[in-house]
C-alpha cells in the first residue's frame, strides 16, 4: 500500500549540469540539476530567483548547458557552492566561445548552446525556456551513426532530497520491449 507523503517533488535523479553565461567580458558558471525537456528542440533551465547568474542570463539571452561527468565533478560542485556575485568563477573551467557566442566548457563531454526565448516565473524560481542552437559532443561519445552514446558518456546524476551524486546504472532493456503481453 502506498503512503501519501504530501506534495513532494519526486522526479529524481536528474542529470547534473553547469550553466554558463557571460559576466561582462568573462564567463560565470553555476551548478544546476533542474533541467527539463519541453520539446525536441526546447529545454527549460530552472534556477532559484536570487541566483546572481539569472540577471546575466536575462541580459545576454544566451546560456550554455554543460553536462557533468566525473572528470569535471570537483569544479562543477564548487561552481554551485559559491556565488558569482562574491567570487570570480571565470577560471574554474577552460572554455571556448562558439559561433553563436556562447562559451562552452572544454572538458564537458556534451554541451548545448542555447538562446533564451521566454522566462516562466513561479514563487522563488525563474525558469528559462531555451531553444537549442547547437549541441557539441566529444567524438568518443558518439555512435557510428552520430548519436550520443550514453553507455560511454556516463553523466553524473543528482538525487534530491539527499543531495547525493549518482553514477548512471546498467541497461535493463530496450524502450517498449517489455510491453509484450501486458494488459
């Protein structure tokens, strides 16, 4: 029998990301796990309203979504620990600027360059609705047909409310393969 535990957000774990945007002439970064898919080319990045980076995202109308793997986890974790308002986080990651003008973390295995198309406000949160302008993936994490290979990429996952990082698990089967005979 299920127990009602109240109105609780229970859609975890989520992929861990670092969001980046420009702070005048240098980048700033912050750790974010509240990322959502709205369509095949639209994503949502949800940040607590008081975050310093929110004003910069609104000013620039661009951001990068950098997937975190274990190699960049220490720097990514630190980017969420301190505010860009009190500390310069521009040197946390080596980065490059792509043709759309978004800065991308070089060591991130997968990065999306995004344009903000809308902002949805809820109490205490700002959710940036973004179009994906470009997606960059290290070639070692692509299949032969050019798709992202999550067997090898292995993004870090975030679990709430325990605030723990998880590794991706093993494969249990193909999507829609378990439906045989189910009624």
